[in-house]
C-alpha cells in the first residue's frame, strides 16, 4: 500500500510541476513513446504468449501474411499464395527484398526452419498447435522423423505447407506471433538467449531492453518497408493513473483510454477529438480450476456463473466501454449470436446448485494481475459470490508471477482476458476449451470434455462457412453450460492520442499493426 501511495504522490507531483512550469522539455519528433502494461518475458516468437510480447514480435519479425485494418489477410513476406482444390496444401511465394539484420536474404529454408523450430520438443514452445496439423508434425515432435513432411521448400523463394485435413482458419494462423520467421543463424548463435537477442525481418530492431522499465526499438535500415519513425520507446506502466498522467504532460503519444477517465478525455477541448475506438475482439472472464478444489464440481462452477452480476460490473466499472458477455465469442466474429442468453444472473439458482453440491463451506482464492482497474471488477465478483455463501479472497500478483501460477494450475479462480490472434470464432473455442490446450496454451482451467473436442475438430475441418458457424454456436452453448469460465464482458478498444501523432490507426488484431506510416508532427509536438 505504501508503494501505491508513493506512486500516486509522484504522479500528482509531476502534474503540479508541469502545470507551474513555463516551458516543457523539447521532444525528439522522430521517437514515438508508448506504454506496455506488462513487461515481457521473451521476444522469441516460439515462446511468446502474451499480447505485449506479441505486439513487439510483430515489429521485430515478419510473417508470411498479416491482417489489415479490416481484419482481412494480406501479403507480408509472402507476396502471393495458392490453395489446392482439396484445401490442404498452401503454396507461398516469398518476396525477394526481405533480409535479416545480418543482411542475409530471407529464404524458404528460413520459413521451414522457423516452423519446425516451434514443433521441436527442445524449443518447449506452448504454441505447437499452430503447426501440429501439418502432415508429419506429430512424428517430428515424437522424434520419429528428422523433418516435417508437410513442409517443403519448393524453391529458394517458394514453400508449400500441407495439412493432414482441411482446416478453415489455417491462413490466419500464419499471421500469428509463433509463425514469425526467425534468423536461424542468430538462433544458433544465441541459443536460449535468443529471446533477448531477437533477429527478424520486421521494420524495427531491438536497441535496449531494461526489465520492468522500458523496451526501445529502432528503425531497421534493411527493412523492406521502412518506418517513418526512427525509434519507439515502450515504457512499462501498468497503472492507468500513472500513464494517464504521463500522457497529459506530453511524455506519451498514445495510451489505452483509462476506464476511470472517459469523462475527462471526452470533455477535454483538445483530446475529445483525438479519441479512437473500435469493437474489441476479446473476452474477459473468471477462469475456474476444473481439475481440483471445489470448482472441480460442475455445480459449483455453474453456481458461480449464475451468482456473478455481470450487468452490474459492466454498468458500474465499464460503462460505455464494454458490452455484456454471454459466452466466449465476441460481437464482430461470425458465430456470435445476439439471441444466445448464456448463464443468466440468478442468485436463487446459484444457491440451489450449491446445496445440491453438498459442500457446506466454500472458500476460494481469486488470482489476478495487481492493477487497480482489475480490482474494480474482481471486488464486485467477490461481492456477488458472498451473497450466495461463497467466500473469495483476492490475491493480486505481479504479472509474470501471476501468469506462471495460472499456467501451472495453482489456483481456484483467476481473472483474465483472451484477445483474438486471428479473426475466426475458432480462436475463442479451440485454445480455451480443447483438452490438448490444457495449461499455458490457453485452456488454463484444464477443462476436458471428449465431445467438445470432437465438435471443435469437426468445425475446424468444415470449409462450408454456414455449417461451421452453426457448429461454433453449438459448441458455445455446451461450454457455457459446463462453466469452466464465467464470462463477464467484451471490452471496446479505445485509445486517446496526442494531436501531433499522425496516421495512427486501430487494428482489430493486436499483433497486426507495424507503425510504419506513423509519424510525429514536430512543430505541433514542441508547440509552446
């Protein structure tokens, strides 16, 4: 608490100093300043799992394809591609002007190496599921083959990827962080330290990384698309009050709009016209441990879902910044159903289910990242559960420690979100619910239902869009009833930018924005 008070005091002190100062320090117009709400553990695409690391990976590396601002797949390293008639083989032709920081050209061999590296057991990647549908991937991971049969370098600038069976979202998978192309020579040079010495063909290079402080990227002089900025400084700031204060005094160029400051910014004479928003492809929820503890009982999990007053949470802590969640699939994705009711708020039904469970006293611990804005939500969750006789202790933790705990299954409940890696509703079903994804890959509650696995796999192989959407909706109904998660809301993506920040846009997928066209109007930046 003393540290929190000190941070608040320092933030207020900064505001007062800037308000009384005659001039503000001159800023470099070639350097953009942003925030990371959490520090990252690695910049190795094969190991990166969080949204912050994914954003940085996107700037340091290139993928075969990328999502544009309309959530459509477009070329990146691959200048073109074809798909076979049986929807199993994708053949990509690479651009010839891409190179790594060493000036070595990117070839199809680098693509093959990068993908096999994710599958290689020694890498210990939690994202093997991105590639394990390729022919021969399972044998390669089991040590039965020296290479993946479904990955073939057709020519120096051409590679083919063959799936065991059709998989509708596959092209979108190639835009995900694990599918970024790495410099194999740099990996061999740095070994386990590659995550701190990244080498890709993206628009930026890593200049400096001070843990819990900042990550500094600089323009990649050999990038095939050169950014207008010379540098991007990402300051690690996880308290909205702190980064809002820094923004107000001109030390940051863009910030996520703090929930508590919507009124301030929307009424400000300058910033009210520099607020950007778009529907968020995300889902915020309470995850429950399906393997052990009281939540192993489905009746307890269902009771928790019925007890939480999600409407109260949205209307009080996320008013005008989120929509109520009825299930995992957010609005904006095909498969979302406005008519689906989800687990309706009913304390009476919750009490009935708890009585049927036979458990006399239920005490749970709810793990969460320690940011205050999260406490606004979880305190209301605790209050709702107390009204039906469930005692919950909040356990705020530093992000990396918290992530490790829930990845290891050491929790009763946890509060977290899931953001789209690719624009298909399957992204909110397979990682969160398939038994093969139990643990860090996404299914942290360790939910395991063979029938759900079967339905998800059926949907993945269904290329007919209408039929696939019906399957998605059927899966959603089942998993919501099984209650591995209590779904709370879908947050709108809202940011506020400085008037000197030009050509900035919001993209629907968190790792698809490269900041190549963004620049700072230096005259406006240093206006007295």
